[in-house]
């Protein structure tokens, strides 16, 4: 399963039973936590997210509504006797903030806590089946989005065809990776005669907090799903601009220009007690839009 | 009104819809916040506590379940354009922890934030009608309890009697404070002939996290209400001792020895999904005990 579950969809101040930003990306058996606003650990309990499966946490930036819940979560992992290593990725000085709070309480964690300071765009994790990258967004302070990408799946061999062209099984691995086979007499057997494409690889991009900025698009072009913030409706476009945030119409426009399959919108300002207008506005530009609702898992 | 409203009654890790420690003491028109575990600002919304009335916050100690919600609350006060000065009392290095987090986000608060580092027992606030004191408890790290005390109310003059003894009205203020009146011929008019006692003054003590320790008693002897922690039931008395916590039976014993009128118990371990046994156990020693339940205001 490749999905994202929303734990908090509100901006800055909690309101109307909406919580500050946090979401869980489930991919290849991992639960990746993306941002961790205050109360995230309580939302995890509410929505039955297995805390023990969280081994990597990505913090986009150091505005409180995106990380004030991190120290509480780490502390609880300690009290619950979590044993697995925990990797935290985020801008400096996140490590200092967390370590200071652990040290004043003389906290000794029963697991290894690894900090990975993000200070540039690039690959954060690369494993056999997936890759996680970060990219800069355009916000008031240093801020990163995250791209979760399945790696290219191997091509599927048609065994009958392979046999017919007398391809030895020792060459199958290279066939799966797209190579042509050359017979002893020099005849080239084109790869697509004996294989077909593997399952399509998918990707999800979390675009964090940002003003409308098309320079971000190349990092996530053609993604299957993106989460883009919409703090305001478009009649407050100037306010959004000043505060380095986006409007719902801009989120739609961004998704359209990036050629993505689907758009999730969130990070709603506490000014708004209902969300319908956000959906309507974004859909006018980009029809395949959904509101990011807390507790809902969106399949990618 | 003099009352305490419980916002969080659980220890360390949130569980069973119970939250980390926080409570609001309402006294003489003030809302004093005592401890501020993660999610306190959300609990305030849930229980309709007017955040704008909070001008003083008291933090007992720097274990996370007592203060991780403070930075979020202060940050929200800023975003909500709170104007009133805010006074925060707590042990060092609380100020450093909060200031570091405000500075990394370039936060400029629209109100004055005053830190008052607690490093000894004594008076924290003294106003015309009340006094707030702190006292040390016996915990794993430096930890303080807080005593909220109404000041002695003036005695009530019986105007007919005062006239009868020819006491001039210019002396009434001194009568209210208990002085006798001496007539021109030297006759002493005893104060209680012309006045009666004012309304009884009341007090509330929050005993924070502590192991059972009778040396704390003199600070709160005879209080109308105390909140004492009970992290465990008495069959885990050894564990309580090792971890510098108390059991329910010990909380009852403490209340009995301190001669207080009523006991509230809270700070329940996440081990327990129900609370009835805590109440039963404490009541065996001290019958006038109540469970501190979230959202409930207990009148003092």
C-alpha cells in the first residue's frame, strides 16, 4: 500500500476541531511521519496509527505548527520503551531544540536517535524499492517539501517468449532491467519482444508551506498525488503573498501546471470554520482535487 | 469564584482520552494556568476556557508532560494578537527553551513575555486580595508545588454597635483589621464587641509530582482543597518510590495528616484504563476525596 493519512490539516492555531500539520505516508511497509504539530501523538492514538512503526520523521520547517509535537512524541517513544532507531530529518537547529529538552529532564532514550540536518535539496533516503527526496519551497523561513517515490519496478518476462528466443535464465535479471539480448549469431532480440512493463511506479509530494512558485514544479512533475497548502481563499491572495502562503485557486493552478494526477489541499487558516469553498475554488482550476480531511487515508 | 478546572489528569504518556497535566485556577477574576502539557491549548478550546484571560502561567518542573504545551500556547497567543503581558513562572532553563524556539521562527510577540525563574520556595505573587506561593516537592528533578491563598478578609462592622460605643467612622478601617478602640477616658472597646469575622479565607494547593513526603505538609496545612498526584495504586508502592511518585493510598494519608478539607487526585499512569480503584483506595484513608476529571471545575 502507498497512501497518506492526514493527522492535522489546519494552519498555525488549532480551531474547529482541526489540528496543526501532520501526516503519515505509508510506503513499502514503512510509516513515514511528515511534520509533527502539537498533539500529533494524540491524533495517532485517535486514528489508530501504530506509533511503533514510525522509524523516520521529516520536518519541513521550524514554524511551531509543524514541529511542536515532535519532542512529546520522542519522549513518549522513550517512555513506551521503543527500541528501534529513530531518524529525524529537519532544518537546523532542530537537533539543538530537542536535545536541550531531553537533557533538562535527564532523559535517557532506550533507542538511538539520529538527527539528519537538511540544508540543501537532494536525496534523503534511497533504498531498494523507494527513494525520498527533499526540495526547497518558498516560505518565510527555510522550508522543504518531500517527494516519496517508488523505484522503477522490474519488467515482467514472458517465459514462453524467452524460451522461444533461446535466452538463458542467467540473463533474466538483465532482461527485467530492460536490456536487449544478443544471440550467438549476432541477432538482437529486442527487450520488448520478451518482456512487458512492470507495474507503474508512483510518487507523492508533500509541498509544505509555500507561496505560489512554479520553480518548485520540476521536483514533482507528473506525480500521482501532491499535497499543496491553501491557507486562504483567493480573495485573500495579497495576504497569502505577504505571509508566504498560497490560496486554493493557486494550489489548483500549481497542480495543473505540474501535470499531476491528483491534488490534496490542506493547511487551512483558522479564520474559516467550514472548508467547502476551498474545494470549490481549487476544482474550478483543477477538477481532481480533494480536501485533506483528518483521519482519512488517501491512496496514491 | 475560587475553583480549579482540570484540563489534563494523566501522567507521562497520553492514553484513554486522558491528557498530560494542566489545570486552570480561577481566583479573584484571574485565570492562572498551572502546568501546560502537550495539547493544553486544544483542551482549553474543548472546555471553553477563555485563553485571553490567562495572564500568569506556573510550571512545576521540566518533565515534558508538564510543559511541552507551553511553547504552542505562547505562539498561539501571538498569532491571536494577545496584547496583555504574560508572566511565566518556572524552573531554569525554561526561558532558554522557549526563547530558542521563538527565535528560530523569527517570532515577534505582540505582548510582553516576562519570565520569572523559580529557584527557591517563597512568594511568587502578592496582591491586595490574594497571594501565590511555591514550595519544593520531592521529585526526580527540581519541582515545585503552588499554593493559592486568599488574603484575610476584613472584619465586618456592626454599625449600630459602633455608634453605641461612639467610635468615629475614621477608625472603621482599623476596626476592620481587628484593632480594639480606646475611648477618651481610657476604656477599651474590644474589637469583637463591634465587629464579626469576615468571610473565611480559602486556599488551594497544587502538590505537583512528588513522592510521599510529610515535610511538604507545613506549606499547605489546613488548605480547603489540595491536588495530590497518584500515579499508581498502592500495590506498586515500590515503583512509585523509585520513580519519585505517589500511590493513591499515600495521597489520602498525606491529605489526612495535612488536615485539609478535601483531596483531588490525578496524574494517573497510562497503565490504568479505568480510575475507580484510585478513588476507592484514597477514600479508605481520606473519605473526602474526588478524582480529578478533565473538564470538571472543582469549587474551593
